[in-house]
């Protein structure tokens, strides 16, 4: 069952999205050469609390950090550590916030100071593919329309879609139905999109081959060929008027409250 959110739930999801996107921006601005990923994680945790939210990831399936921080060839679910990021690295930040019982989930990839133009271009295409995908989040379309839009944008530019991880419904829980693959997986019966669905759309794109593996820490997903990877994500609401992005700073609650 795909839960269609009621108006009061959508209002809460906007607030959660406002906090998640504001903290994502703040964390991205905090990234600079020489800073450790643990410092980034702690800072993000403080900002989430400041706005009255809680990390939606900390403790989820025993995940040990406030946010996910994935450097260079790390695709997603990277763990904070004493590692210091350096000029030329790229850092994917994934921030999930619970506020008033509902979750906002978003991600971005930033260069530390600057990076190789070829890598920058991959980041731009990944973000573009996110917007192409969410542009298909229209009532009457199917989930696979989102998947195909992302896939064609990424592959037309010569990059690879990671297949093992997917976007998802989101609400009271981080992961709800439906799953949203970032490629056409050929499965029949793709769900029809309806107003009131809230979806996290999140392409993960590799500069090289698509294959990934999980490190010994049981969390960090890396590109097997060691080449850089990018990740962008928004939480959106399907409406009759088209997709509404919930993870935007304009949705930040004016008065933080305890959740
Ligand atoms: N945005 C990611 C996802 O939807 C973050 C989950 S990280 C976890 O899978 F730690 F919570 F698992
Ligand atoms: Co997500």
C-alpha cells in the first residue's frame, strides 16, 4: 500500500523538508579543505537539533552517524571519521530529518574548494537527472516514468546509474513504498502516481562503471572501480499541479518546536 498523505501530514512534511534542506545547505557550506567528516557530522547534528528536529538516520538499522558523508568514490552511506577532506575531493551529504513525526530526506554533492572539471560535469548531470526525474512525478504517470527520465539523462551523458540503491516513498518512516529505481528495471506493474504521494528521488551516478561494493564497516558503498560518484536527492509531493519540492529552505518552520 502506498500511503496518500492527508493535509496535516503534508504540512508536517513541509516543515521536516524545510529543516532537512536548510541543514543540508549549512552542512555543504561548512565543508572546506582540512575539515574532518566527523566535524561535518557533528555540525549537522547540532543544526538539526537547533531547528527542533532529530536525525532520521541515526540508529536506523543501527546507522551510527547523524548524516551520511560519502567522499569521492564513496557512493552513499559513508560514515563520519577522522578523515579530513582535501581540495579537489567531492563530498556527498545526505541529510534526513524527523520533525513532528515526519521525515524530510535530501542529498547533494559538493566539491571541496574545486574539483576536476570532468567530475564537476558529472555532478551537474546527476543533479539535472534528479530534476528530470521529479519532473515526471505527475498524477497518472508511473514510477517507472521517473526512473526512465533519470536513466536517459545520465546515460546520454556517458555516466553510469548505480542499480543497487533506489529512491523511495517517505513519510513517518524513512523508507516507505514504492521503491523508485533510477533505471527501468523491466518489472511490470509499476505503481501509478497519485496526488498525496511523498517520494524521495535520489539518483546515484558513477563517473566510471556502475558496479559498487560495501566496505568492511558494513555501510559505506563505494564504486568498485574507485572512480568518483555523485548523489542528489529531494523529497517531493505529487500534486495535480505537478511535483512540489518539500525539501526547500522556504519550508523552514518559523518557530522551531521540540519533536
Ligand atoms: N537517503 C538514504 C536512503 O534513503 C539514507 C539512508 S541512510 C541510513 O537510503 F542510514 F538511514 F540507512
Ligand atoms: Co533517501
